[in-house]
């Protein structure tokens, strides 16, 4: 199967926009969203990504040809992109002179060569060890107070160079943002990440 080899990937959508969250907030990036995820976050805002069969297998050259000449950075997201072998995709992105970034829960073995690795761990399916080791950025979504405990557990596992972010879950932002502000003031190793693309009403 071409999909299993990672030379065809279930492409859900792709679009050029502004990175809304995390370390690279505010910078232009081309997003490639792949279908398939079994992590099962109840607050997931892209549940339509979960069933990979709904998204057409698309060849790596076809994906990269959409991006070439448009963007300097490609953000591969999902779904959970590490369900697929990312070797061919990252190699093609980098050969085309672009940077390959990933947004992942880290729940699957890490494949591909990444210029930026954003690890966003989820309680339902924890990251593999290699994901903690490779993370440039740890982004923990805060839905309730207990998620701060989870965030500290995850920070203790990630490599020491990773930049640490707490991000209010969008539907709960009015309830949890104040708590996060106070937490970051008391624990300044953390930064706040906001979903600025949603405030800007862009994808
Ligand atoms: S890992 Fe991401 S795509 Fe998968 S269920 Fe959680 S939020 Fe949704």
C-alpha cells in the first residue's frame, strides 16, 4: 500500500495562512492537514479528520507541488500525522528548499526529519519516548485545572531545550485563561499560547 509507505497520504485540506499558535505564532506557513487520528480528545476541533478513509490518498509530489513557490515553511498537522510514515513527505519538503514543521500528539513513532517539532501530548494516548526527546516545543492544551498537573508531568519528561506553552482550549478559554495567566506568573518557565487564528477568523 502506497499509504503505508508514506508515498501517498490522506490529504484532508491544505491552505496558506498565518501560524496561529505556539512558538511560530504570527508567521506565514502552508498547512498540510492529514486525515487519521485515534487519540480521541473529547474537545477535538477537527473530528472530521479522524477517519482517514474520508480523505483522498494523495501523492507526496502532488502535495509538495501545491506548496512550492508559495511558502517557506510547511506545517504538517492532522489528525495525527505520525500515524503515517513521514519520511517521503519531509524529504520532499526539504528538497524543495522549505522547512518542515510538525504538530503532533507524539503518540506514534517519530518518522521524518523535522526542522521544528511541536509536541502537544494528550492524556488519552501519551507520547512515545522519542517524541519527548525530539520536541522543540511542548504545547499543553488546558481544559480544566487538572490539566496543569498533566502539563508539569509532561514538562518533566520532555528534553530541557523545549519551549513550554500552556494553551487555553478554545471552548473553555473564558473559564481557564485567568487561571493560566496566574499560573504562568507563578511558574515563568511556561509561556501562554493563544489560538490567534481563531481571533483573526482565519483558518
Ligand atoms: S490528537 Fe489532535 S486531531 Fe487527534 S483527537 Fe486530539 S486534538 Fe483531535
